[in-house]
C-alpha cells in the first residue's frame, strides 16, 4: 500500500492559513481614536511599517480594520507598537478570520466534542459545538454539529475518518437586545431604555406582564421576539447574506435594502402599473391578427352608432365610425373633455342609380376631342350614307 493521503482532500482548498484581518486601536488616556487623525499620516505609517496592505478601513468605533496580503505582513503588524508618534495596540479580528459551517453525521453522535475537534484539527477545524434540542424539558443531543474553521472560506466538505460530510454555511438568528428589544446589538452594549418584550411599554420586563401583545420593532400585534415579525424576517435575511457572501453587516444590510420593495408595495404592483397590458385582436381593415395595448379608460362618452346607406338602397348594420382625416360630429361631452373645436358637416344628398348612370354618361369636351378624331356630326352623316 502507498502512503496515507493527508488533508486537504480533493474538493477542499489548500491555503496557507494565517490571520488576514487586524484591529488597530489607539492607546490614549482620553479615549481618542483614529477619526480625527489624518488618513494620509495613517496610510504612510502602515505602508512604511509592513508594506502595501490589501485594505484599510475606519470602523464605526473609530478603530482601524486592516487586511494584510501575506503571512509576513501578518507577523509584522502584530509587532507594531506605534504609528508614527501614536501609540497603538494590534489584535486579530474576532470573527472575520474564521468561518462557521454545519455538518450532519450520525456516525459522530456518540463521540465527544473534544475528540471530534482533535481529529478534525488537521482540516482547519478549531472548535466543534453540538446542536441540542429540548424535548419534555430535557436537552437531547443531535447529529448536527457547528464547526469553526480557521479560514474565512468554508470548505465544500470534510472527512470524518472514511465518512465524507458536506459543509453548509451556519446562519445564526438575528441578534436582539434583551433590554430595549431592538436588533443589531446585545444587552451589554445597549444605551436604550428597558422595554417590555410583550407589550412594548417602557419601564418593566416581560416576566410578569399580561398586557396586550405589541411589537417594539414593527408595532404589530405580536411579541417583540416573535419570528412572524416582518422586521425579524428582514434581519434574518441580512444575517444570511452576511454569512453566505462573507461580507460585513453594513454591506449586507445595503444589499437586502436594495432588494426589498418599499413598505405597502410589491414589485408585481409596480410592474403592473408601469407596463401596459396587451391584447390580441383582428385588424378591422385587413383582418390580420395584431397585438396592441388596451386603451386607456376615458371619461368621455362613446360615439353613437351611425347608419350608413348602401348604393343598393338597403341599410347596413349599425357600425361605429372609423377614424379618418375628415372631421366628424362629436358629442358635446367629448368636445369639452378633448378641447377640440367641432365642425358640423353637411349631409350629402343621396344619388339614385339612374342619376348616377346618367352623370357617368356625360363626357367632358376635352375628353371627347382626345377620343374622337372627327366631330360627332360628320361621323353621323357618314353612317347615314352607308345605310343607303
């Protein structure tokens, strides 16, 4: 037999694992931060100390988030004690340098978390936590495990001995404060007031509250910790976007906000209003099938049917007048709504078939001279001679 294959296996990524994100804090007795420090000074100091880094960002807290490009830079930035004349402290970021995934494996049900962590350490696993459920007041262990990897990118799978386990992203529930009931921070960092999670009233907890349920975040008729809350669903989508795309919470919130329709509206209603509805009909002139938008409803009255007489003397069926370049009679209501001037057209007199044939027999003088080479009188005399 050949040598035993070592991880990473096929389908996994092979990368030189090291911390890439670091937090630089300013050491000062006055709680100063980098918000009032020149960005040119900070950039020159970091570049002169460790070289050109991947990115440098100012966090909301006023600290600097630095992403290094190599292991050498990671080792050098941990040794920094100052930037120019500013005293600093450098620490790896708590969450950005790691990733969490979930595996399901029934063969690991009877093994301890410590043994699983030790066996999977060679595949980048630094911590294992089992998911437990509560049944009849007792915690029951399951076959689902939350694995913490020492890289920002999750592997496709891991090998638990001879068992291949697929790794899927771990998406936690939204963080909700137990003090003010708002999302995005914990009770230890809360600056708000104590609010009841049941009735949304300030000044008491929800332990002994029996008032009507009301949500603090959406004013709905449910508790603030209900998972049917629309705000909770939005926050859940933000958390899922953050962990699936491995981005920060502000970036994930911007993406979700751009994809979420405004309150009280849906994308379907906006599309229906901005695009006309088309229908298929037959052209009245050539009887071809055409597609045209539905007409816009108008407040004016529809034109009355007009009776048209045919040349044979019989009346045709009532039909609507067709649009033409000539002006036609328009009802007064539609005149007021359209703003056009109405011109009354005189009714043409009907011509009988006999009168029409007599008028057709009349020939103009110019036409007769072109058709006849001789005058009508000479041609008549010649015809009389031929008879004799």
